[in-house]
């Protein structure tokens, strides 16, 4: 995966989402300006392959409607010329064109559409749209019909039920299990003695370990072995105990990056372990 090329969209849907896009093959019926704009977005996004199906030839009006076409393309098959320029936007995308009218698809041509994960029809008559959508819907191939009228347009999606589970939760809390550490970690925390550590060792102790040790002391202070600082007032008391665990260095300073990290992350880290169903 080209992380430089797809940097911005990787931030949006992550590597898993980009991998799904990179496996997608799309067929677009029609090479008008609308079809070309749709293909441009798909090619730039990094789909695996695109195919244009159209029998039209480049005419003079096309030059004023489609900036992917040049005067030298006059008389050429529009699908051929369009795919040639689209591939320049992203050489990693495979591009094909088929000189065939979307309005006159035979049964064999319909079967050809089944190799694609998505089929898009552009500016097709309603009777053609209905015929294609009925064929693809029964075979569980998503079909998108798009039509543009100047600045107006519409999109119709023909697809069977499609369930999506989005696990990219925004501002998800870290699952540190401070209240229920796994046995080995609990054992390690119980055996860790901060008082016998050197200043350097103390300052390199992960703040999660500091949490566990401070939690043990917090429970001893409040007299409840199941107590947990999951409210603001309790966290404030907990952090006071944590802060007292610092030790002065040779310079007399109490500054320690791991303790600062522990304090900054307390509100997000100190929450009870829950299983979301």
C-alpha cells in the first residue's frame, strides 16, 4: 500500500478501509462527463480496476463538457480516450474500456457485468436502468444509477441488505484494565518496590505500572479493597497518592515524564472494565 499517495484517506478509514477499496473492481456504463467524474474519484481513491462501457465517439460538444478530452481525440472512441487519461492520475489502477453501447446489452453482456463488485450506470434511460438493476439485484451485485441535469442530479442505489459494522469509534477510551489486570501484571505490580529503585529506574517505569501501585495504596487508604477512582473526586484523591510516589533527583527536582503522562491520561485511563455487547 502506497501510504504517501493515500495518506489523507488512510487517516479517514484506516488501512482496512483502503485495502477494501484496493480490492474493488468497478464498471461504469457511459463515458459522459458524469461517468468520467465518477471514475476520476474512484481512480484517485485507488480502486483495483475500472472499466468503461460505451460505444460513443468523441464529438465537438464533448470538448466543452469533459476536460479529460482533447481536440486531438475527435473521432476516437470516447471510452478509449477517457480511460487513457484517467490512468495517468493513478498508474496503480488497472483501466479497461469496452466499445459497446450500454443501451444494447445482450444476455452475454449482462453476464460480463457479474465480474465486477460494483456497476454504475450514468444517464441511462429508465427502461435500461430497470433491466440492468433487476438482473444485478438478483445476483447480489450492487448497481448505482446516476443522472445529471446541469447542476441537478440524482443517484439511485439498487442493492440487497448490506450490513456494515464500523469499529472505528471516535475518541475511544483505552482498555487498560486497571481495575482488572491480568494475573501476571498484577503479580508484577505486587512485586515492584519503587523505594528500592534508582531515580533512573523510577523515571522509566511505565505509567500503567504506576497506576497499579498507586491503586493498591489508594485502596489501603480508603479501606476498601475494591475501591476504584472512577469519579472526579476519587481521581483527585488517587492522583494525590500517585504524586507522592515521586522522588527527588540529584538536582532536587521532582520532574518525571512518566508521572506527568500518568496525570495527563488519568481521566481517560481510570475507568472500569466493561464488555460492550
